[in-house]
């Protein structure tokens, strides 16, 4: 489980003995993600997946595209919908 915290709060998290397995993340001033946890296994992570609600959907979609492959088009993307929302 991961939790996003602000830059100001980041230095104080990760010291609760009941929440040892939580990985805390924050966005640094250099626009890099920083991770912190009491569990030392988080240092061996190879990938991190982040989900959220973004202000600009097209810009967020461009960030998920592979740079090596051809550019992706937002009109070709799959957007999952609940069955009740389908006509």
C-alpha cells in the first residue's frame, strides 16, 4: 500500500510501528517521486504504478505512452465504463 503525502509532511512519516508496510511517496522540488518506508524491501522496487484524477486528460495520456513505440492517440485509448453507463 502506498500513500501520497506533501513535501512538508514527508520527513515525519514512516515512524509508526503499526504502519510499517506502507510506502509513502511525495513529489520533490525537482519533479521526481521520492519513496520512504520502514520496511527495507521497498528499496528493491523496480516499477511503481500511480493512479489518480488528473486535470488535463490528454497530457496524462501522453505520459503513459511508450517513447520507443509510435506515438499513441487518445482517441484509441480504452476507457473502462461500468455496465450501467453503456447505452
